């Protein structure tokens, strides 16, 4: 899975600046994600900023003085200007083509240049400038919540869809049940999630399903730990091992996990990529082995035979 975080995208943009044309006078962002990129470019280049509608109607987004030209922005659109139109990524190219058609129909006097930070291979000629080629499958931190790949992903609940319970709330009793019922969502993905994989206990399934339905969170399967109580769950071993074995038993292509520690364990057990919400980094399976503790007692992991039994259990779960 190819991944770019906000931090890595920012580094890419900084390296891109020297390859952009000189003499730019206006940065135009394609809503929505393109505005995010355009804002950064406008700040780094100290240039005025607008969106596509603003370019066509002659409106800039209000800002403080730009290069000491306060009061001169009113005349920005009166003559031929060198304009950079930017989007975060280009895949099919349909959005960029629609923008080109709108701008062409407006018959503006400006020199319009089109760009995207990331493009898929084969689309190099559809923009004047691009930063990097990023093939599919890919995930971008700023829009993964609405990415169709979630249909092929496993996702944790606590720490991802909602916050983790506090020590006070995590009593395996009335306070915890109230937490499940009342905790507000952190994110509500716009597409159905393939597998929700949580260390919540099976006895909280109905409460969890009601919470997911209440907030419009769609999913294909909900996989929970089947222990009688919290003490039995803690005695059983690593939560990351449970999630990793479920992940391995599915055909999922990504696991989205809240805890960095568990993300390493999940990647180690499954041999697949894990997106960690704690650090917003992609944890790769190959990088995990040397960084994990080597003994079960140090890692909280399970013995090899137990892992194999848990894997068989997970496969039965996802086949139901």
C-alpha cells in the first residue's frame, strides 16, 4: 500500500518548490483537497490564493499583506497573470479535465498552468507540473476516511472511530457500558468498512452495534473478543496478536489501528501493512521483526501454538 501522511506530503511540497516555474502570481486550489495544497504553496511562495470559482469571478481569498502589495490585489485579475492551478492528486484525470473545461469556457486572459502533487503512472502528460508518481493502491492521510479502500480494510474501534475509554470508564461494568453508549465518534467514514476488529468483548456486541447504527457507521463484519470478562481477556495475551490473526484470516489489504505498539504486532503476525493512527505512519511488516521484543513475556504475546489456535479461531469468525 502506497501511503503519504500530511508530514511526508509537506516534505514533498518543499522539495517541489524549486521545480515549479518562476514568476507565478496566483495559486488556485481545486476544491476540496487541492485547496489544502494550494494554501501551503501560497504560504511558501508568498502569493495570493483563490479557488476555481474565485479565478473565474476575479476573487481572491482574503489574507494579510502579500509581499508588501497590500491594496494591489484588487487589480490582480485586470491583466494577464501567470497562474498555477493545483490538486492534491490525479488518478483518472476526470476532475482535472472538468476544471480545464470550466476555465477554458471562461476565456480568461491569464497563462494557466495545471499541476498535481501526486499522479498515477501514465498521467504525466495531463498536467504541466507534478511532484511525484504514486501508483495505486494508495492511501492519503487527509482523505483516507472517504477512500473506497476501506471496503477492503480492517479497522479498530476504540482510538480510531472513537476515543479510548479512560481508566475510570474501563470498569467492565456500568461505566464501560455508558462509555460505549455515549462516546462521540471521532470519524464517520463515508464508505462501508470491510471488518471492524476490536478487543471489546462479545457481551458488548449489541451495545456496540447500536452505537455504530446510531452514528451511521457502515461495515461488513464486526469481530470481537470472546471472553467472559476483562480479566480473562487480559490473561489471554496480546490484543495485537488477536487483531493480527483476524487480519491474516481475511483478504483485507490494510489494517487501521490506534496503538503504535499493537500496529507493530499486527503487522508482524499478519505480514501486511498497518496504518497507525497514533503516529499517522504506515507500519510495514518487514520492518517490525527487529523492533519487536523477542520473548513472549516482554511483548505480552502468545506462544506459537496459541497463535496458531487463535488464527484458526479468527478464520472461523470471518467465515460466519
